[in-house]
C-alpha cells in the first residue's frame, strides 16, 4: 500500500499537528514517521481505517489503524491465516500508540485481532524513539507464531454441537448488544469450507457475519431485517479481541489438548 493510498483512506496518518484539546505537554509524532522504519524491518502496510469525522480538522487527528504484514507471508503462516501487526494511534487524546497482534484469513478476507491472553497489547508514549520501540515489539509478535499455531490446531480439533454453536453466537451478539438478532443467522456459513462444526470454523463464521454484516433475519415482531457490519474503529478492535477471548474460553471448557 503506497503512501498516497494511505493518505487518501486515512489522512490522519499524515496529520502534522495535534488537536486543540491536547495540552502543551503532548509530544506530537506523526504516524507517518512509523511507515518507513516498519518497511525497512520488512513489515508493509496492507490496510488502513480511520474514525469518521465531519469537521475537516478532525480528519487529520482522529483515531486511525494500520495493519502491517510481511512480504513473505509464508514465514508467518498460521493454519489458513497469516500474521499481522496492528498499529493504532490518534492525535486528539482518543488513543496513544498501541500495537496488537492480528491474523488475516485470505479465503474470506477477514482481519482478526488476537486476544491479550496470547499477546498483551503494547502501549507507547509519544517519544522520539517510538519507531524503534514499535519495530522491536513486532519481533515479540512474531514470537507468538508457535502459540498461535497450537491454538489453530486446538480449535480445529474441537467440534461443537448445534446447541453449542447457537450459544456461541448468542454470546457473541451480546458483546455488541445485538440481543434482538437470531443467533442462527450469525452461525450460518457463507462458504462450503466453513460448514464444519469445529470451533475454528464457528469462530470465523461468526466473526465474518458480525463484522461484515449483510445477514437477513426476522425481528421478534416478525419484520425482516439486515444486520449491519461494524464500521467504528474502536468497536471493531474491541469486539475482535473479545471474540478471540470468548473462543479461547470455549476451548478451555472443552478441554482438548494438542
């Protein structure tokens, strides 16, 4: 992803000043200063997202997220996914520099966020050596690949009954306060390879259906509705991490080892 594409999709990455709400003690460091050091370390931006704002000034300070992936994705392969690093920042006090581990599944173009139980989120102060600190932290993310591979194998071994899948869907909906949506809708696969009753397939089906939306269901009053996807930057990160932790709790409950 080129700088011009990033600037068009998330102008705050190239913001050159902090919002007025920030104090004089706020050390402004443009997110753009992280791009080249990450590229030199072999991590390339592949997706960006930014919080919406109607005021032009806010478009240069709002919260934004960049997903990075290494050029040779085979090195960081985890089952049917590849490893990513997720950088979050804002210039309006909404967020410090934060780094999370993520996975990307090519078959459905889904970007996941790893829970803190595997890789606790790293937070960084706005200081001059922040680029170096972030690049160093990416190596800690790479070190989680064996653990993620074990989790992928474990989730694929665990099979869920239809009742367990529906309960999983109901608990996932609760994370988004969507208690009026039929759980059967969110556990319905979009593709043949996700029809297996495994924990991994169920996790991916629910994650895709709730983040992308578009599923048709009937409300408690019998009205036909279409569930909306997640567009809010903060909500997307929070939900994805919570869904990972929910999946891990199911794996622990089922108690199947590697």
